[in-house]
C-alpha cells in the first residue's frame, strides 16, 4: 500500500519502539535519513534504533556519534532508502518480510513493505524525511538538519546531478538559513578530502580502466586480488563508480566489483540519455535512471561480455 505524506506522518507519530533499517554499504543519504528520523521520533518521545548490516564509515561520524539507540524488542520496523530487501544484507533475513513502513525515493522500489512512502522525484530520501518532519510538526535539531543536508548533498553529488531539484535547493537553503551545520566543512569532507590510500587507489583504478565503443562505454573491473594488492575492501571503493564518467565521450560508466568468487556487483552510471535503471532491471537489479546496479554471476569474462553486449545495445540504439 502506498501512503501519502500525511498518512506516513500519522503512522510515525503513533508508532513505538522502532527499528530503522538502512541499506548495506551505507551512504550519506541512508545514514542521514536513519539518524534524522531517529531524532524526529525522539521529539515525540518514541524510542528508536538505527540498524545496518555494515559498519558506518568514519567520515559520517558527525551523524552517527550520537549512537544507534537503545536495546529493545522492536514493535515497529521502518526501512529508509532501501529499494529491495536484498539491499538490507544480513538484516534482510531478520526484518525483510516484516517491514511496516518503507520511506524511499527509488523508482525501482519493489513494494516489499506493508506501507510505502515513495517519491521517485525526490533527490534523496532525506528530502522526504524533511517533509515528514515538517508534516509531523517536529522540532528539527541542528544534528537532524546536518543529517538531512548531508543526504541531499551526497545523493545529488553536491547539487549537480540530474536528480537535483528546486525543492532540494529550497530545503538546503532553509537549513543553511536556520542552522549552523557547517555545510562547507561537510561538503569538503564528503567530496574533496581523500586519504592518501584513496588517492593511490584511484590512480590504480584509473590505470585499470577499459574502453569500449570509442570510449562510449568505460569500465573498471576490480577483483578481490586487486583489492588485496591495493589493501582496500569493498567499502573503500565507494564513489569510484563515478570515475569512468570523467572520460570525454563516455555515455555509460561501469564498475564491476568481485563480491565473492563468480559473483560480481555491477554499478552503472549514465552521463547521457541512456537509462541505466532499465538496463539493470533486465539484469535483475534496479536503481535510478542515471545510477543503478545489479548483481551478476559467472566468470569475469562472462560478466564483462554480458555487460558490453547489453549496454552496447542501449548506447547504440
Ligand atoms: Mn538515496
């Protein structure tokens, strides 16, 4: 069942002892949404706890250092920014089939929750959290505002992707006007600062780039061996999926990451008119028109040839 904003707000005001699930490989939007919602529920005296199957990267400490919440037996299960129960990782088994409310902005949302607040036009789930907070009449704290700002900034690539809307600029403007969140510092740590290891890794990733169809498809393939050589894990590679889009003339950028033997996580990014959400859907995944993903099984050569064929068709259409 799909809910409107006011119905979702009513549900939240009446819920209690809520677990808020965020997706695996957590990013700024799901962490922001999870911790902002925790603050908002707290305004109404509702206990909640944020849960994720992976650890939160340290650059998000200013959001997560308040703590995930108390230990209690949950009465309410809420998922934020999660399009599919598979993206819950190990929490999927525990909570996947009993999510009461899902708050999301992925058009590919599978409708797994009992109730879903979905707006495919929202730049970030955090945009919906802001609107919910206002609908609920919550007192938005500075921490909550910083979380919401972060989610919008990170999902829009610092207000520059196609998904950036006038509305998300308005929300950011309100936050900058009313709160002292230190947005420049947030943006610097989200978009500019990289560890030395990261810089070295990006150099290696760029070295490994492969080019197809006159650079219209650009691909990076990272196996476990390479990760081991570089001394990084899958989390360290967050954001690398957009590196192939820097190549002049590229239409679709691909990053293949070995998850386990014969299992590869594919991140697809579009710099032009190709809808990568559609391509990923035909491959069993989903996402947004400009940024999507899927999981492919087989040998690395099989995976590459499936991708080049499928993406090649879309690029040459
Ligand atoms: Mn998001």
